[in-house]
């Protein structure tokens, strides 16, 4: 209630809407975050940070079709190419387009901010494509980038599954989730 009260007071600027969107996003209230981020973009159509967070929020809500045009627009504008490519990869993964996803994750790997998560997701995409040995290599590279991170912790547990897979060579299904923590590093 405090938030909506604060919103109704004073002028509705795109910056204010973006701020509210960020707060709700951090609280994992995606529906509210989406509402305010859409408002920020409506008030200022080329508001890149708001667009990026809106696309990320849409993906968190499992709406890759809605996220994709926003991300394509950001890619064309050259805004945060690493993070944008990463989210394009997540969108493609959610749609089961693993080869396309892999291309985007490879692009994202060049950005130190998302490199570890991009390698991790690339490994999942490779596994989904049944390229298990490559998937294992990518997972090892992901861990090596920052062995102490939450992603590495996740990746280490996943390595066991992949090692088993190499022996069995049977297809399996994956699901991904992504969410940026806008303090700079990405969380899974």
C-alpha cells in the first residue's frame, strides 16, 4: 500500500516508474514489476535499462514471446550486448530452440558480467542437443570462472548428472530459470 501511495503522489516520471519496477522485481513480485516497467517504457519508449529489466521479468514469468521483441530491439541498439544476448538465449531455451540458444550464450560469454552463467546455460543447451561431452567441458569452464559462486555450486552438482549421462547417452529434459540481480552479477 505504501508503494502505490507513493506512486499516486506527485508526477509520474519514467524514472520513478522504473524505480518502482526495480523494487518490485527485487521483491520477486513479477506482476507488479511488469506493470511499472511497462509504464516506464510507455512514458519513455527508448528507456533501455527499463526495457532490459522488463524483458527479464517477462522471462521470469515464462513469457518468452513477449520478451523477444524487446530484446531484439535492445540488440539492434547495441545496449548491454552480453546481458541482452544472455536473455535471448534464455528466451530461446524456454521455446525449446537449443541451437539458437547456444549461439546467444556463446555471444554472452564474452561479457565478464554474465560469462559464468552464459557458460552454464550453454552447457545445458549442449546437453539438450545431446552434445554431452561438449556440455561437460562447458560446465567445467563455467566452474573455473568463479569456483566460489552460487552458479559454480550448482554446476558442480550438475557435473555428476552429466558424467552419468556420458555413460548412458540417453536424452533428458531441462528447464531453465534466469533472473538478473541488478547489482551487477547474475543469479540463477
